[in-house]
């Protein structure tokens, strides 16, 4: 199974990410977002961090997950290449995600710059479960 692919879009980056579980699809979505920004094979996983987000549904949870990672890049200049979503759970009417991410500080000499991602949008964002596969789709505003 492919991890993710970039779909056609006129002005932004449209991504479909896949997984056998919701957690794996979210991991692959994060990898796709950072791969659109730089070559993540060049990002050494020397720095670890925990990310926790919550939302009212799985679509909003995907948005909050990607947004939290993008903020870490924008504020701390952290690039990530490894994503381990430990848990996605629903408690009452809320969804919760906890993940470990690994990467390093952005270095212009080492990391190529591909696209500047401004934001993760809700437009056309979706989470689908079919058979033994989960597919998430989202658009990155560039």
C-alpha cells in the first residue's frame, strides 16, 4: 500500500494519505505534509517531541494534528521525518490524539526547500474508512 500521493489541484497541494488504521493514515498525512516542504529522507530524527490534540470529530482531529505540526515548524523551525501516532480515542463527544514525532532543526545547508506551506485548510478535508483501509484527504494552502 502506498503511504500517500499528491493529487491534482489548481493552486494548492491536495494530498491523499492511506493506512491500515486511522493512526497510520494520520502518520502518513504528516509525512506527506513535510515531504511537500522538504526531502524528509534528509531529516535526521535526533529530536523527539510529544504532540497532543483534540477535536470534535475525526476530520477536525486531522486538521488539528497537521496544524500543530505546522506550528512547530513555523515557531521552532522543526522539521519532522518520523511520526508515531500512539493513540486516537473517542471519549464522549471528543476525539483525542497522542503522538511522538522525531526530527531536527531546519538547516538551509542540509534541507532543500520545496514549497512554503501557509496553512492546513478544512476545504475538501475528509476521512474515509473502507474495508481494511483508511484514506484521509486534505489541502495545504501554499
